[in-house]
């Protein structure tokens, strides 16, 4: 995880927690639960290098339509 003692954005206190991250790639969207340091003041999230790499891999698969590793959950709609 990042080596910050305080939030680099506002200087607030950081706590380690599990969070949900929404990732988009092409017309597809995925939600993944990951660990992050979260600022109690401004809500900024700090992710490890490994987690950011995971985000990049997921986005890439979504863009290419490689969805076999993902579990469908409901449907998404656009409201005009």
C-alpha cells in the first residue's frame, strides 16, 4: 500500500478499508471490491500499484468484450 501517513490531497487521516470500485471499458461496466487507504476528511482513495494494475487488466478485458471471467449482475440502462 502507499506509504502516506496523511492524505496527499487534504492532509486528513487515512484508514485502511475494503471499497467498491466501478470500472468502465467500452460499453461494459464492472464492480470490484479492493483494499484502499481512504481519507476520513475528503474521501480520497489511495490504491496499491498491484490494485491499479488489476484495474487496468479489468478495463482492458471490458473494452475487448472478454467477459468470461465476470459474473453478470442485473442490467444497466441509460435514461434519455
